[in-house]
C-alpha cells in the first residue's frame, strides 16, 4: 500500500478563519448602532475565537490582573492565562 503525500495550506486555513471572523464583526457593525454594545459583542467574538482555536489548557476571561506587589491593572477585555497555574480569585 503506497502512502499518500499531502500538504495542508495553513495560510489558506487562517485566511478562511480570518474572513469568517471579519464577516461576523462587519455584521455587528452594520446591525448595532450603539457603540458600547458593538464593543461588547466584538469582545465576545474575539473571546469565542480564542476559546475555539487556542489550546484547552488556556483560560480566556475578562477582568483585572493583580501583580506580585498588589498592584491592579485597569479592566481588561480579554485575559489569556494558563488555567493550571493561574489563580482566579473572583
């Protein structure tokens, strides 16, 4: 039995994923007049993208980051963290 050689065009895969995400974002821009709502839906679209394509060992969330000295960041729309090593307080 002869093995079949094949190639995956990763650029084409990413291009299709990017086009799909852009179409979803464009739909929101056209359908929703309120800028705050647009922003919230755009953030959700990106979070869903990351959840779908990043390794399951990563956590996608929103909130604040606290550093080792107790300093706190401004509110972050998307936080990507190692779910096994990063404590989530609230």
